[in-house]
C-alpha cells in the first residue's frame, strides 16, 4: 500500500575530513527525522585527505555515541547502490548557502535518475554554522587560527596531534 514506510533509513554521506560542528548539527537533526541514520564516509577519494577513513570513523563514532539510531560506516562506489543495499530510502545532505546549491542539485538529480525510489532530503544549515567547511577549518588551523567552536573538541585535539606529527616529520 502506498504511503510512508514504517522504518525510514537515511544515509548521510560525505568526506567528513574532518567532521565539523555544522555536520554534527545536521546529524543530530537527521536523527530526529529518521528511524535510522547511517553516517557514511566515501572511501575512494582521489584527493589527499588529512585523516584516514579509519580516523574519521573513530572521530564520528566519538561524537554520536549517545545516539542509538545513528551508525557510522564507510562506502565505495555509487552512493545510491550503497543506499539500496542498506534499504535506505533517503539521502540526507546539508545546504549552507546558494553556492552549495548547484553541486547538490546536480548530485541529487543524477542520483534520482539512477534510482528514482531514493529521495534526497536537504536540511538548511543553522545560520551559526553556515560558513563552516572542513576545507576552511583545515586551512585556518594550519595557519595558526583558532578553530574552537567550529569542530567538536575531540577533533580539535586530533588536529593538534596531527600537526605535531607533521612538524616532527619535517624537523
Ligand atoms: O562531503 P562531500 O565531499 O561533499 O560528499 C560528496 C559525496 C560523498 C556525497 C559524493 O561524492 C558521492 O556521493 N560520491 C559517491 C560516488 C557517487 O555515487 N557518485 C555519483 C553522485 S551523483
């Protein structure tokens, strides 16, 4: 019978290199909207990440440990196929500003073409987080800027350790 399925599984995919407070806000709001939320990290990235997928999984698990309906995982290949394999019917994405829209629109339409039964649901980022991106956080941090309040405290600590490692390697 058509209608709302009784157990809605959503995937929140991304690079999360590293997770920011903007991502975290979206995850928390997503956990209230869906029965299960799988936060999943793309594995086959061509760009050089700051953190390995395993490190990113650990960081994500640390921040979502008190949410029983959130899981953290990673994936390869087409997102819609991964979603279908996990019986997910929703892809969750955040939109911060109009500049995100074009990229998100392209992906959502392509994903819809591939698997029309899977819906992309967008949540607007909270104003307080709408300027935060993983890329800018890394740039500001590497240049000595203050990133407290932009990422969870555990992530900031890991970034410090990572920076120390790099400095030691270069010395
Ligand atoms: O956090 P990001 O880097 O903006 O996330 C992009 C992501 C992981 C959602 C996107 O690159 C993706 O879904 N990749 C998986 C491969 C795929 O399905 N490509 C076609 C998407 S239209």
